[in-house]
């Protein structure tokens, strides 16, 4: 059985070096996980960001579900005594529980127990559940605009996975892996903000869109176009498609940030603060699949439920 020792710092945002190490670590985990059972040693990990934690959950759970065994990847976790920082990030956040949820029944329990890390492929059921769990501590009236914006963004993010992510390999992504996504969602009471991340292991948005358009265009231009209102890989045959990107952007029109990372391209949209324009740039590392993240602060008009 192969043992893979996780990096001390696992993150895909703040440092090119750490991001490259993280991307390499995830690729190595997947490669060895396809060959046979793996021991994933996280005992020396001191820090893992929410986005990287979600991606690690997705990789481990993908291998569990693909091979039908939670023993495909066995994880060793930091102890509170020896590595208190690592224990806080891996065990304290319940990432460890998510990494050990190697069956559909265990994944259902994550939802039932309202763990921040969850996974599903049932859009009709899970979008509403996520919205309810995110907003249950707020006194929001029925039909509230914030509920509508959150619901639209969450639903569109999940819908994108169903429509686009796995069409290139319907055999591999079938059964429990069909249209599956992994998510991290919580309401930060102290700072009054919603944090929502969703990740899939399918074909990146850029590649999906590039395969459907004709002529040569720079990848940065294609990424901007793919995430603009009225554009979709189906635009030529169905002009009504391509409106979902507006739902993704709507909650952050007041200056919050939407981040999308696929392959080696990062898309950052900050709404009206930057006149609705996005920043798109290449990264020095390649992430498989699609990572979407936004953080939305609650309007001061809303008050917490007593």
C-alpha cells in the first residue's frame, strides 16, 4: 500500500510555490489512488485553506465512490497534542469526517448533520437544502431578495456541473459519480457573511467552451466570453442559453468577489466596484476540474434571529 505524505501547507491562492506543491500533491494522490489503496498521511499538515480542503475532499471521495470502498484512501490525521494547528484545520473543521465519508450513506449523514463539507448529484433536492442551512440563523422573510440571489447563484453553480462538467466522459462519471459536485458552505456569524465554494472534477469551463466555438481566440478572451451574459457552448443552436452567468454574478454586484479557477486560468469578478469587469490571468499551476467561490456579506438591514 502506497503512503502519500501531505504537504505542511495546502493552498491554491496566496503563494505560487505552495499552490504548485498543492496541485502536484492532488495529482499524485489521484494517480496512486487509481493504482491501488493509499494511505494519506496528514499528520504533518499545519494549514489547509477552505478551497484546498474542498478539493482534497473531492479527490478522496471520488476514489472512494469510484472503487466502492472507503478503504481505497485511508487518512491519518494530525493530533491535537503534537500538531495543534493542523488538528484545528483538519479535524476542527470536520474535514476529517468528510474525508472518512466513503459511501453514499455517509455523505447523506454530512448533509443531515449540517457539516460544512458536503457532496451531492441531486440538484432538485440539494440546492434548497444548502440555502436553508446557510440562512437558518437569519430572520429573512419569505421572498426576500437575498434568499432569491443566494438561491439563484447556488442553483446555477450546481446546474453548471450537471450540464457541462462530465459530458466528455459519461462512462467514468456514471452511477454515484454522475453529475457529482463537492461543496463547502457556511454562514460566518462573527463577520456576517456567506461563504460558498463548489468544485467538480470534470472538464474545465474553458475547455468545454473552447470545444464548442470556431476560430482562434486567446484563452483569457474565451474565459471572459464564456462567463458573459448570453454566451454558452449551446448559443449557436439555442440562443436562450447563456443567462446563468448572471445568476452567479448577481450576489456580488455590490463589490463582493466571485472567483472561478479552471485549468491554469483564474477569473475574478468584483461587480460594480470595477464596472462589472473581470480580471483574468494565467497561474503557474493547473487545477483539474472547476473551482467556484464567492463570499457575500449580509446587508446591514438584516438582523439575526433571536
